[in-house]
C-alpha cells in the first residue's frame, strides 16, 4: 500500500501512539505536525493522502487548520480527533469538511478501518 | 468505587494513621489475600473464628482451608468459592494492614461491617462504578458547597475517580479535599471555557508523575521529561473531554477545552471556588486541583 499519512497533535505522546497505529495499518510514509499551522504548512509541502488532526491545539486549532487545508485542496482527506465527542464538535468538523471523526482515546482498529477506506 | 473510599473511612475512624495507610498502599501490590480475610468479608466466619483456626494450624500440619473445614467454620464448597474470589482493593488493603500488624482481624471485621452499614452497601456494591453510585458516594463524602457549581464539581470528581480506575488503576484512596494555597510545582493544567469556566490541574512529585504517566501510557517510563508530561496532559484532556460530553448530554451546555500546558511553578492561591483532592496511589500521591 502506498499511502502518505500526516499525524497532527500537540501531544508527543498521542503522535507516537498514532504513528504506531498508522504504521501498523500499512501506511508507507508518516509525517508529523505539532500544531494547526504546522499541519497547514506541511500539507501544502508534502500533500499527504490522509491526515489525522487533533481539534484542541495551540497556535491554530484543528478546525481552523482543516478549513485552510480544504481551501487549498478541496479533495483533502482530514480525519478530526478529539476527546470531546459531542454532537456540536462532530457537526462543526463535518461542516468544515472532515473526512471522518474519531473520539479519543483512539483505538488502533478505528485507525486501520479509516486507512483501509482511504486507500480504496 | 466503595473500595477506594474504604481507606479514607479507616482514616476518619482513626483506625489507621496516614503514615501507615501510605506505607500499606505501597505494599498492596505484593499482598496476597488470605482465606481468613475472604471468609470475614463473605460473612462466613468471625474474626475470632479466624484467629482460632490460625492458632490451631500451628499445631497441625494442614492447610488453613482444611483446618477451617475440620473446625466446622467453613464447608469445602465455601473454601472453593472463596479461593475463586477476585481480589478487591478494600480486601487487599485490609489484608495488608493485618499483615503489617496495624490492624487485627477483629478490627478489620468491625471496620468493614460498620463501613457497609453506614453506607448501606452490599458486597456486590463494592465494585459498582455506575454513574449514580459514584455520584452519590462523592456527594456524601465531599459535600461540595460552592454555590450553583456544586453539582458540576460532584459530577467532575465522580467521573475523575471512574477515569482513574479505568486508565490508571484501582489501587488508590481518595483523601479529604483541601483548600488551595501557595505555589505548586511540576503540574499539568487545562482550562475549560464555554458554558463553564474552569481550571483543572494535576500536580505530583516527579516519581508519582512518572508512575502515573507509565500506567496511562502502558509504557515503562523512567524520567520526568516532556514525554511524561505529555502522557499526564493527555489523561487530563481525556477526562475533561468526557466531562464535557456528560455536561453537554445532561444540560445542553457546551464546553470548550483549551490546549494543556505544563508549569514548573504555579501560584494557585487566587483560584476561585477551588479545592485540592489528593489521591493516594500505591506509588505516591497525585493532587487534582479543580477551580469551577
């Protein structure tokens, strides 16, 4: 499988766990970003096939980053992740163009399912 | 969750000193439940019968279960059933106190029976971590009195204990709430905004921080570094996220979590409607500071 995935979270612990889950699911290349602005810059430079993006982040939030990434590339596949799985957050992510939504703590099986869907 | 509050009950009844409780919590990991404590807990034997059986065992070359059956205190079926009992925290704590000589079997029996009676709990209730049971226990125990936000505080703290059991372990004793004052060091902070303004903090010494993070991450961490802080930060983020979901579902109020921060030092004396809830784990004390 040739799939370049970007993992964006301000927590180095979550990035590590996500990288492990994404690698186990068969991603061929993994990029990291630690805040919303880095995610935008790296998306533009690297054009990953799939992005996992935390919502609560410093500098720029995940939803702000998602909006800018979608403005740059309307086909971008960005999965939003948050510990706050409320209807309100889900709605906001979908309205901003999210590809999917994951509630933390993120299960590896959910990551694998999304990667499988994105690679089809 | 009644299991976790049993240690605090023993402190309140002055049956154990804070120093002995702390010492015993650390030795609980290696404590093995003995048949006597299990039989007392199940109501099959009195402490006096257990003592008699132990005295008798010193005179005969038999296992304690056989001695108890021979003396007519237990049936073989009861022995088998007791050996299958899962080790609950309150029993391990009682056993560790007895093993260390800080409490006799009789004192343990009396304390356990009074605790069950005063809280109207059965054996099955001990590990009941349902929302209602947890909220009722926390409300009765802490009796938060911070005006209109008291029910939020009760909800926050009962969910905290549930999440500690879920993500860290059940070997802890919640201590009495303390007022905030002065400075704290080595802490992780997350602010909550939106329909409710709150500051939530986890504060612990380096060793407790490392062990707390190790358990949460399910990794063997050895240094109180940025990665350890990230693990503890993620725990508070998960907990606050679940709290926000509960508040949204129950009241329709939407909360916004802010990114977590780490501080070497923080002055907490000015925090409003705040309290410190120390939680004694077998590896040390972790303070949860909540301002609502």
